């Protein structure tokens, strides 16, 4: 009896019974759609899925648990890494109780009165999901470009243009970069619409010299249609050390990328007295449905290597396929077979040829092409697990396919019948 049902009985809804195991996806949909808490759903669904198993008869025959009043502190304790012992366990159990207090109304019912509506669940407060991060989980354009930046003796340094390798292909527009003497020209391209976020990172393989005036920079730069530098779209990963360097530069991200700039370029600026090498990685995150591709892409060694591996696997599979059978070759012959007995197959044959070397005059005959004989006998192929069905011998020379795993043949021949069995293997 349940107080919720006015002291009357309650039970699982029709078609629901046994032990209910809850999946994280179903829980997330319930919390998001039914309870109207979409921000909370992906956070608590994995916790509930890992801890909640509901035995329906007991769960639905009693009142649902009371809402424990879920708070932001409970979520913080439940998600703490590393776990905070009892506090984490208690908070996670509180989340499960919060869920079960609402889920009762989804699968249980009052059987003698109308089931009341569930009260509004407690809400732990505002939750921010992935603030400041790209909305797409995978980039619509991502490329890593190795670079070689030549040494420079002049403090003004020099630029290495990577635009053609790092950006989607397009019409090249020469743009002036004024950080060298004389100024350097790089080729810039127009980017497609739909790009929301850009991530730039770079690595360096060598340390700098001891002189204090060294600099190496990876530029993602932009210009307006009139050739003016658009600083709102410029991103620069700068190396500027005197003795040594961590080979990885922190990732730079522009979360609100403007597509008003007409042309963009990627280049390396080296002011050091020695040559430097490394890698520049550029990724675009686009609006849903946007695809950023290249019109004419150059060779991609990574892709070519993957294709070569796939080709090797296909060739290995093709080589393992059996060669089509075009002819038989005769192998071991088991001759002079009479009465009952068995022969052991010696050559792992594909088929056998049964030849009746002596046919008594009493054997029934139906003339044809070929002649059909009655009451000659039977063969049975045998394996370690038992025998296949018997096969009747009806022709003076008869071929039979050897079933899988057959190691021997049992024969039963009528009085006076003499036969031979020839093992047939793959021919030339």
C-alpha cells in the first residue's frame, strides 16, 4: 500500500516487469526531455547508469523515494577527481535517489486510483556546458605542416610561406608582410564561409643560440580587401628563448573568428641565426553542415601511407583466397574393395572416384546415359564426430565430393560387387 495512492496498492505499468537495467542514453533523454533539465542530463546520466538497478516489484509497490534536494555542491562532490571518499559516494547515491524519485511515475502506477503527477524535481542550479569551446566535436579542416625556416644573420629575419600547405586551396593573392627588410611577399587565400573557431599550434625541434635576440613565430594572418592587416583575425605562436625551449607551444584559439577578412596566410618568421624545423597545425571548426575542402590537394604522405597499408591487407586477403579449381589429379587408389569395410583417406582429397570393376549379372540395370545400377551398395564419409549420410553407388564410374573434415570412408557392397576408390586432388 502506498500513501501516494491514497493508501491503495500500486504496481508496475503494463508491459514492465523484472529487473530494470538503465542505460546512460535513456537516462539522459529522460532527464532532458521529461524533466526538462537538458544541461544537467549529460552530467548525471553516467553516474545513475553505473549505480541504479531497479527491481520493479519492490520499487513500484512502495512510495517513490522523496526528492533529496539536489544541490550544486552535490554535483561537485559526485564528480570530484580524485574521489573524495565518503563525500563522493554519498553525493552519487543522492543523485540516484533524486532520479528514482522522478522515474517512479514513468514506470509505476496506482491500481485503485488515478496516479498523481510528479512534483517538480529539485534543480542544482545553472550549469554551463562546454563554455568557450568549439561547438563541433571534430574539426572540419585540420592539417599539420612540417616547416624548415632558414637561418638569418639580419635581426629582421625572414618568412617561410606555408599557405599552400596549411589552408584550403584557392586563388592566391600576394600580400606584403612588413616584418622583414626588404618586406616579404606571401600568398594569401580567401577562406570559405561557415568557420566559427580556429586553433593554431606549433612545435620546434631545436634550441636557440645563446645570443639574446632570437625569435621564431608561427603566423596565421589576415588582410582586408584593400591589403590592410586585419589584427582581429591574426594569431601568432611565438618562440622567444635564449638557451632552450619546450618543443610544444600552447594551443592558440580564436573562438569568434570573423570571415570579413578577404585573404589569409600561414607562414613562419625566423629571426634566429640558425635554421629551425618543426610543425604547424591549424584546425577549423565549422557550423553544422559546413565542409571545408581543397580544390586541388597535393600528395598527403600520411594518407598515402594509410592507403598503402589498406592495399597490403587487400592483397593479403586476395592471396589467401582459394584458386578456382580447373582440373582433378588422381592420387591414392584403394582397389579390390568387396563386402563391408573402410578406407583411410591419405591425400586430403577434394573428391573421390568410385569405379565398379566387377558387376555381377544379377545387379539390376536401367539403360541410359550413363547406365543406372540398382542394389550395388553405399558409401559413408566419416569424421571424428560421426558419419555423414550414406550415399548410394549407382554408376559404373561415379564422382563424389568429400564433405568437410572427412578422414575415412565406410563402404557396403553387395555380394560379388568389386570396386575401387581413387582420391582426387587439385589438378594442374
